[in-house]
C-alpha cells in the first residue's frame, strides 16, 4: 500500500476577504472529498486571504495508482477553481 501526499497552493484572485476564501475552500474541499474520498485540510497561510494551501492524503494500492490519482486531483482542482484561483504549486510525494 502507498500513501499519496499532496500540497496544493492556489493564488486566489476572487477572494478579497477571509470569508470569501473560506467559502471557496469549503466548496473545493467538499467536492474533492466527495469525488475521490480524500483526506483534505487547509495546512498553511490560513490568515492570508489571497493564498490557499491544501494538504491532501489518500491511501492507494500501488504507486502507479497514486500517480494517476495525483494527475486526476490536479486536473480537478484546476477545473473547480477556474476563474477564481490560479495554481501556484503542487508538491506530491508517494510514501
């Protein structure tokens, strides 16, 4: 078994306040959780309204499955946040 660990950092263009950031985070996390069964939480920059940093983890049966899921998650984040945020960085590790 392998564990996929992702840290996704987004620059929020459409969130001038922390309340707007929270709404976007809740919507994004809920959809990813529902679609892929992920463990997901905001892990950094919690007091900065223009940056969203999410930590994501998922247990997979093999490394190739984890890498495929990584690509799917990245694509899903890009499509769900389209127009509201731009992807700054994705750091992935399979343990």
